[in-house]
């Protein structure tokens, strides 16, 4: 009997398999619907190319488990231990990762649709070229994550901490990043549209050649940021703090810079046509 047949047989007899130990099992290509493995152990289990629907993996230990190219729908990973888990190329729909530990996990090339990562630990994770749609990452930890070329749409990252992460060449639209932390992060050549970054900590970020239109940055801290030749047309930056920022060639056309603080900033070739400069400090 194969390990897949063994697991299917157990689930057929009793869908509730809480506490089971399937560490290092080869379950590639398995199809499971409606089972519970709560508090189980799946360390280094291989579940690539699997189909998982309405499965309960809450509080499960799945360190170094693999789910590459799997189809995962309405699966609960709440409080799961998923350090170094590999979801490369997987499709996840309406899954819950609330407060899960996903340090060093790999979500490269994944599609995340209506997923819940509230409070999850994604420090040092990889999300290269991932596609996020209507997902919730509020108060998540994304420090030093590799999110190059990520696509984020209609998603919530409010209160998240992405210090030192790589979001270069990312595309972010219609999303909430209010009160988030991007300190020393790489946002070079990113595209950000209709997104709320107000009250955020953006100290020392690099956003050279960024395209950031109709975005909110009120009361955000961009001290020492490098925005060389960024396009910030129409942004809301009232009370923003840009001490010693590099604004060389930045396009502030029609931007709201009321009460913004640009002391010791490099404003060579900066464009401010139609911008609101009321009480703006620029010396």
C-alpha cells in the first residue's frame, strides 16, 4: 500500500485525524476533501501537485513541507508551523494562515486569492512574482522578504512590517498599507496606484524611477529616502516628512505637499507644477 493509499484509507474511515504524524510522507498528487489533521505533524511531507479542499491543518507542524503547484482551496493553516514550506507555483483560494509561522517559506509564482494572513510571520520569505488578489496581510511580518515583481490588488497590508524587504518592480493597486513599515526597503521601479500609505514609516527606502500616482502618503516618514526620478503626480503628502530625501527629478505635478517637511532634501530638477506648497518647508 502506498503512503497516499494509507492516508486516503484513514480519512475514509474517519475524516478527523487530529494529531497524526505523517512526517516525510510522499503524498505528491494526493486529493483530500473535508478532512481534519488539526495538531498533526507533517514535517518534510511532500504534497506537490495535490488538490486540497476544506482541509483543517490548524496548529499543524509542517516545517519544510512542499506544496509546489498544488491547488488549495478553503484550507485552514491557522497557527500552523510552516517554516521553510514550499508553495512555489501553487494556487490558494480562501485559505487561512492567521498567525501562522511562515519564516523562510517560498510563495514564488503563487496565486493568492481571498486569503487571510493576518498576523502571520513571513519574515525572510520569498514571494517573487506572486499574485495577490483581495487578500488580508494586516499586521503581518514581512521583514527582509523577497517580493520582487509581486502583484498586489485590492489587498490589506495595514500595520504590516516589511522592513528591509525587496518590492522592486512590484505592481500595487487599490490596496491599504496604512501605518505600515517599509524602512530601508527596495521599491525601485515599482508601480503603485490608488493605494493608502499614509502614516507609514518609509525611512531610507529606495524608490528610484517609481510610478506612484493618486496614492496617499499623508504624515508618512520618508527621511533619507531616495526617490530619484519617481513619478508622484497627484499624490497626497500633507505633513509628510522628507528630511534629507533625494528628490532629484521627482514629478510632484498636482501633488498636495501642504505642511510637508523637505529640509535639506535634494530638489534639483524637481517638478512642482500645480502642486499645493502651502507652508511647505523647502530650504
